[in-house]
């Protein structure tokens, strides 16, 4: 048992295992898609991003359970998974050369100044949506040892079988003594095609009942879980009171939860954000400092926060330190192109402890 109230194996072959969909994000930079002439390709996915961040920056042993397709985009994704140091557990699909199955595409321009970023999807015939209970041998994976298991609301929204697969994994994780975490990541565009908010709440409530750690902001908690609560006291995006006021309601309905956390972000423009974070850990609230971000690419900042927080908890850091590590890593991630980290652990610890951006000689 740690100071966070979390209990997990002291050692295992894998520190962390994610379940989710790999996607390739097309990024034209500051050019909107209607005028774009070229794009960068980033391999991404909310669940994968956390595993990749923990492996590359924090040097933990991580894995991803996901669908993989035999075609060139699958080759690209597989190379990136391995390059980030993540161990793959794949259910393989064959591409028919015309319609799929595919790895989903996410289109996301970065915006600029007063012009906000724009995100839309092509998840037609997505291989990961076809995953179902029974596709992975969880018993064999857990026999080798897993300390922490993670998935998210984006993956739960893809199909009726993906949410059941998450439940299967989480039940296996609980039986094996691993920590179970979930990022609500409520995306209205995805749930709209999957039955809307009413179905989202039915699905997500079943999943959260099995969780020890939950990541999600005030809006996520209300929309994804259907939680009411006192009128939010927040006077701005960086005020944590609205989130903290919901904690008692969340804990009453989901008593397994030991940790709830979220980022706090006030967007002044596409390139200038104020950034903080808040967490409730075993009855105590912890609020990170506020810093001003000059944002290069905002996608993945929340996953960066989750990775740093989880690293702190897995290494039995003080809860306040764990929150600061998440806050610092999420902030740093917005200064890099793409969805996964390019930060070093030294950089994260320096920022978490109050370091500055002065040149390092």
C-alpha cells in the first residue's frame, strides 16, 4: 500500500499496460486542411500515448494491447510503437487492399492565435473497433506480472464490443492485484454515433465501478457519468473548486476510487495557455502551480499529465510530487510536435521542482 492508498505488485515484467486504439494523426501544422498541401503523420491514441510517455521519458516497462493491420500504415504504426519502447500485444487483421480494416485517421490542425485548432475523424472500418472479449490471453499476460492497467473513454466509444473488452481486462487486472485507471476523455462526436450521452453514461459507469484511479475534468464527470452536484463555484478555467466539489458525489457512487485528477487549462489563444492541475488523492487535495505555456502542439498534453502522475504514484512519490510531475510533463509535451513525449526525466523533474527555461550550458 502506498501513500496514495494504491496497492500494486512491487515488481513485475510490465509496470504498465494500456488497452486502446492506435490512430494516425494527420497534422498540417498551422495550415487549415482546406488549404493544406502537406501533412506530418503522428502515431497516436490516448491509451497508447500514456504507455509511450511512460516508456520513453520515464523508462518504465510498458505495453499496449491493440489491433494491428497488415498494410503500410500498420507497418508505420508498429515501428513507432517499438521505437517508443512499448511492448505490443496485437490482434492482427488483414487489409483487403480497398476498404480495410484500417487504423483510424484523426485530422487535426494546430490553429494559430485567435483561430482555434480543429479536430475531426475518419474511423470507418476501424480494426480496433472490431476487438472483442476473448481476443487477448489476459491470463498469460498477467502471469508474467503487470502492476498497472489503463484504458479510456475514447476506446470505450468505438463499438459495443470495445467497452466489454475493457471490462474483461479490468476484471482480470483486479483479480491479479494491478491498479486500474481510466481516462474519461468524453468525446461527444464519438459518442453521438455510438448511442449518445445516455448510452455513454451506462457504459462508462460500469467501467468506472472497477477503477482505482480516474482522470477527467468537471465536464467529463458530469457528461460521461451523469453526475449532478452543487453549483460550480469556479470563477475561471483554472479554479479547481468545481472539480473538487464533485469529489464527494463521485466517491459516494464509486467507492473504489482512490485518486481523481485532471488538468486545468485556460486558453488565451491557440498558442498561449495558462496551465495547472488538481488531484484528490486518498482524501487530500493537491493543486499544481500555474504556468504560462507557449504552445506548439496542444494534442497529448492531458496524456502527458496522466503519464507523469502515474509515474509518481508507481514510484511511491509523495502525492504532491506525483501531481507536479504530471503537471510538468504535460506542460513540456505541448512544446513538442506530435502526440507523444520528447522530454527527458531530468527536464520533467527540473520543472516540477521549480526550474526555469534559462539556457542549459
